C-alpha cells in the first residue's frame, strides 16, 4: 500500500473555535506507465508550443489572454486582475462546516485521499477528534485550499489515522435521470434467481487484501523496461526540477474546545494574539495565482507528482 512520507501541506483542522495543527501526506499513487515524449535524435524531452490554431503560427505568452466559452465559439475574456479578485485565498485550514453520518456520503463523490497527521504536539486533540468521530459514526465535511485550488473534502477516521478525502463538488456528479435503470426492489427478479445469485456471491466472498489486485499491464511493461535497461538500451534524459509548495505552521488552540461547546464565545485578546496568522502575503498570493502550480514536487518522484 502507498504510504505518506514527506509533508505536502501544513495547516490546521478547525471546527468551532478549535485548531488542530496537522500535515497532509500522500495516501495514494497512480502507478500507471508514464510514456514521455522524447526527440529520438537527441533524447531531449519534447514539449508543447503555444500555437494559433487557425494560422498554425507560434505566439508569445504576452499575446495570450484567458477566455471562457459561454456559447459555441463565443468567449468572454477574463483579465488577470478579475481572476485574482475571486481566486481562493490560502487559509492553511481544513475548515469543517458540517458533520454527517458516514453512510450518507456516496462513493461516487470520492476523488483523492490524503493521510492527516498531527504536528506541533497536537497528538491529544487529534486523537480526541478521531475517537469522537468513531464513537458518533460521523465524518466531517470541510473546505480546504491545496495548491491554489479550493476543494470540498471529507475528514474520515481510518484505524489510527484521520484521512482527508477530496470530493467532487455537487454539480460535478451527474444525476441518474438520463439512465434507463430497472426499478428498485425484488419484484424485477425471481426468488430462484436471487437465491442463485446470492449463493454465488457467498462463494466468491473473501477478505479485502489490496495486495491481491495488481496492474498487470504496468507490471509487464516495467519488466520489459528492466530487460532493455539491463541490455544497455537505456538513455539519459535530464529534467528540470520544480519547487515544492510552501506551508504555514498553526498554533494549537485546544483550550477553545470548551468555549466552542458553550456557544462559540469570542476569544479574548490574549487568545486572539495566539491565533494562527496567514503567512501568505498578498504578493505571494498573486504569484500563486499566476503560476498556479499543479504539481507539489519534482517530476521524477511518481508519488509526489500525482499527489497535488
């Protein structure tokens, strides 16, 4: 199984007036075969040019504007200043907005998981939230900004860990209205058919073991790669590395838990002074908006490349 190692993001889980300092770690990787484009004459990486699709001519970055298509072949141009005005602000918090029953969340909304680990001596309050979620059978619905993009997420207890699963937004999941599905209930099948199907399911049932399921295509291709490499057919290709995202440390405000339960009284000036400050300045926010990094680590690391 994939395990998290390097901290990709630092911030805090917040609910009520409580902050739990945490870090996010990659919980999954995409291990499919990555076929890169190379120039066979020099073995240099092949990139993409900015080309005018009508004339076929390459154009400079300065002559490119961002447009959104609202009707077929009709666009509205959005300026960098207008984009910046509505760009999600980096708050370095996983803000829980609601707790729901675990079985209320359909699997179709799940998109990408991260392990959440405590930092800055927040182990006790981290464990408190985890055990409270387990005892109530609840999960937390939260909003978080990662790599300049806002996400809906579910905070779910999983063994000793809390897992933050990024979710698809409500309007990103299609309804079932366009599908011709049989009616729910047993009236559409006979008792004999249901009995045989149930028996077959029972015979094929077993324990969940992820090691039992492998990407056979990838395994065969990587065997071929290893064979060719041992035969001296390998080529050296140099790739520029990308910068890792910056993160912010958040102070543990566990003492506000009791105040939250009493109705969310405002923190005193002393408590407010200890509240987490945003490290990202207005200038850095502008830089993030323009660069919009999609990958949190060097391209050569498969795990980090797919995490952001």
